C-alpha cells in the first residue's frame, strides 16, 4: 500500500495502480500481519477506502451537474 508503483500493488486509498477503478478492500492490501488479530485494522482500512470512494463519487456528481446537494439522497449510491 503506497504511491510507488514499483513496490506497491495499491495506492494509499486501496485502489490498484495497474487497473483503473479497481478498489481492493480487506486484508489483501496489508503486506504482513502482526502477532495480533488484524480485524480492526482491516475494518478501518476498508472503511477509509469506502469513504474515499464516496467522496470521489460525490465530487464527480457535483462537477458534472453543479447541483450537488450532500443532504439529498442519491439514487445512484
């Protein structure tokens, strides 16, 4: 997980460097697992990637329509 395409499979948000729009959620983005249970870390990383994706979708919607209302429920999500 990092910005270097030579040494990392996904960027800092969990999206593939080689395949556009491929988000990877779960323990696959972690290079190693420590001696403790990684469940909370995996959950936090997945949540972070999902939040980033929602922000990008909202920004794209706002840019395309210029009528974006964050309080209005979207039928696309």
